[in-house]
């Protein structure tokens, strides 16, 4: 009995067809976040975060008012130090609220991991921080003739440097350090130069070209998204579980 065997080209096509039907394409970051939103909704994604968010906004407003009244001659220093304040305290206080929640152990038995939920929240906090940075930059001329573009680029530069470094620490360090990563990074890159020499730091920031601050902000933003994607894609067997079915 003669059996008609497929040609090499037909075999290749058959293999490609089987693989295309059997393998699912990896979802990108926004698809994952959208599925989380569809599955859980904002109510559960931001459960018990109302007070931390309000407190974080209050911290940022208070920091701006305090520094703007006492450090009028250091406008660049104030902008750079103020930009990450909401992000830092929102992440820190939200994690503290999770840890003291009596349902924490129960949440760790469900579908979405703690790191995935944290990643979703961090992206939202960074977006809110961007809006607040824009508002602060629009108010920067209170000290005199000041370039709004410089103010905004400097603020976003500080925000995304802080956020990208914080996510990097969250991925590699023990959870006890991970939750305090944002405030440690903020104190290092924003407050430490002030403690060393506020006058020198102000002079340095005022002389940095706007093109460089914009470029650094853009690169830091891309690194932030890259670190978020890595945080989301960490295998579930390596971390605890969170909420969902």
C-alpha cells in the first residue's frame, strides 16, 4: 500500500499551525492590568487604601507649604525633593495597612500575587504623582520668574528616578526592606544632598540643561515600566498570593 508522505514544507506548515493554536501569546503589561481590573475592580484593588492616599496627599501639600515658605531661594531643591513625596508615602502606608489587616493571611491564598497588586497600585500612584507634580510645577513661579518646563521636567525626573529604583529594590530585596524601599530611595537621592549642602545642590540643579532633565525623566520612566513588568511576571511559586478567585 502506497502512503503519500507530506513534503518538508507541508510538515513545517502543519507544525506552525499546531503551535499557533496550542500556544497562547504572552500578555503585555496593560493586558494583565486590564484583566486584574475586570476581575477585581478598583474597589478590591484599592481596598483599605483611602486613608493612606489622603494622608499621602496631605504630606505632599504640607511638605510644599513648609519648604516653599522657608526655602524660597532653593526652588529647584524644593521641586526635586517634593515630587516623589506622594508616591513614597502612598506606597509605604498602603503596605503598612496591608500588613496590619486581619485578612492578610486569607488574601495570600487567592489568585493574584501580592507583587502583582502592588505593581498595579504603584502604576496608579505614579500617575497621581505625575498630576501632582504638574500642579506643583504650574505653581513654581511663586518665587519669581521661573521656567515651567524646567520645573516639570525636574519634578518628573525625581519622581520616576525614585519610583524605578524603588521597584528595583522591591524585586530583589527581602520584604522587610521592600516595603520601605520608596522612602529609603527618596531620602538618599532627594534629602541627602540637601543635608550635605543645599546651596551646592540648588546651584547644580539650576545649571542642569532642561534637555538633560527631560531625557533622564524619559529614561527613568521607561526603566520604571520595565521594572513593573518584571515585578508582575515573577512566578507565583516564588511569592505569596493575594486577592481574586
